[in-house]
């Protein structure tokens, strides 16, 4: 049976020292919550329930954005992990197996969760554990031959139990036919007067139900509780994304200097030079080259295209095959046809550039009038001379020329020359006369 996933996202995250909820902090351009939702989705969850804190519409919106149709439940009081799970009672009552994860573990893999949920084929409860390099502070999993006898919090453990390095990672799977009955029997008879999800193990054992452990790597199950841990998770995710890109056939000349977003897609034989940043929503087709110190976000780059160095491609940019975007060129909401070029020092925004058109150095599209954005259309094989300003809305026809230094405010027909600049006048001897007049007045400073 495909499980129902319950993502716990109601924690306050006070250690983040931020006005932003912990769960909305980002790793590789994606919120911690979005990482958790992606993992349970890929693990095969049919339904997703997200438990949020009171007055956290921003977290609820993020959940719906990444899992449209997800059920969002509010934990009105924070009284422990089992209390949080039971906030999603209506989802539990469906009777499906449960896959419970914490929303602040962005490195948790879908394959691990699939294994955890799959353990319910032989057991009623499955707990995710890890081998800690330093187990101090963690709850210990007391297991024999993969079967779990108990979860012992460190303060309650004996000296011998504290030597155990198998620790509780938090994630858990519970068979649907037993889930609600077990959860409802958890009590708050403890020092903090909270309802602990870990108590489900002893309750299941008391009912003679089988409880098993599935293990994950320690770095995979790390939780994010402060900004330092956020940076560690970012580093771990970047290493994972770089490795995946190279295995898929991309060339990263200096991998440690390239920053990916979780959804970056690089085609085969794409070459990425050092110090490139990929923001969210970037797709690079086969054989393209991204040169050093370029920043791309919300961009589609065609096969064999070349970008940079020092290029900034902003959201809505689409480059056709073989397009050349050179140094210190910025684009935004601009579409370039196959073979078009903007090789240096230009801004092209809210524009369509036809195939094989050439944008000269220093050209800008003047797309904003202080109130709204307007489009510039440049036809196929058009040539826009250097240091030109195209004042939108305006159309440059196919095969047309724009003379260098022009300020174009009207349409230029196909194959025409557009010139919009003052006529040059040469005044013979003017410079000599000026020097003669001013020569004795030159400052020595």
C-alpha cells in the first residue's frame, strides 16, 4: 500500500535567530520543507500531510506550492512529536501506512525513505537509525539482529547503553492498521509532560508487534537547527549535486567552485568553468559552455550555446542553439533565436531577438518607463550597432541595421537602416584655437 507521508514542520526554530521560520530556510535554492516534500513524494507517498504551527500561513503556502493538494494541519500547542503527528488525525484515519519525517532534514534521500516504508512488509513499526561518530546527546536504538527492543534517551540510559552508537534519526514508518491505536495510547507521563513518538516502540512491543530498524548514513539524517548546520547541509547538498551532474555527463572544471540549485539540469557534455552560480530553474542543453563568474536563474540555454564569462542571465531568459552571450551581458525575460549574439556589455530585457541577429557592445533595451515594462522585438539577422538604445515598445525588422550610437524610438522596417543621432560637424582649427586661448591658464595642480 502506498503510504501517507506526514511531514512535521511546526517547530519554532528559535536557534536560527531569524524572522523566517526555520522550515523555510533554503538549501540549494529550495526550502527545507520543499526538500522533505520532494523526498516523500519520490519515495512513493500517495497522500502528503504537513503539520504546521499556529499563524504560519507562509509555511502552509509553501507546502501547497510544492505539493498541490497536500493536507495542512495545525498543531495549536507544541506538546511533543506524537502530539504533532496526531494533529494530522484525519489523514491517519484513512488507514494507509504512515511515513513520518521531520521537515528539517534536507539531505534525507527518497531511497532511504522507500526502504523504511518497505520494511512494513515484515514489521508493524520501522525506525530509521544511524551510526553516530559521537553518539552523545542522541537517543540510542537498542536492537538485536535488526529488531528494535527500545529507544533509550541518553538521560535514561545505563552506562552500557550509552556505548551504543546506533542512534535515532527521527523518521519512522507505522503500519496503517495499527497506527492510530498505538498513537492514541502514548501518554505525557514524563518530565516535560509531552507526548513522545518514540514511545510507540515500547507500546508496539507490548502488543507483540515486530519493530525493526533501517539504517542511513549520519550525514544524510542531519537536522538543521541553526545557521551553522544550515551551511553544513548546503555544503553536503552541493557535493551531492556536483557528483550527480558529473555522473550525468557534464564537465565541471573546478567542481568545488560551482554552486547548484536542487533543480539544476545539465545536459551531456555541458562544460561549466569555475565560479558559476546556478539559481533555481536552470536547464542547460547538450554541449553548451558556461564560462567563469556567470550567474543564471530561471533560464533555458540551448545546445551548443556559450554564456559568459561574467554574464548574468535572469528569469525568463531563453537561449536557442548556438547563441553567444558574452562578458558583462545581462538578460531578463528575453528570448534569443538560434545563433543570435550579444557578445559584450549589453542589457537585453523584455525582448525577442531573432535567429542570427547581432547585438553590438553597449546596446540596451530601454524596457521600463517608470510604470510598466514594454517589449523590444529584433528580427532575424538584424544588426544592432554598438552603443545603441532601443526604446520599447519598438520593432527592429529582419535584416535591418541600427547605426551605432542611435537612440531608436520608432520601428525600423525589414532590411532598412535606422539612424537616430546628431549629424557630425567638424570645425577646422577649433582645438588649436582652444589650446592657444587656454594655454597660459593651465593649472599646475
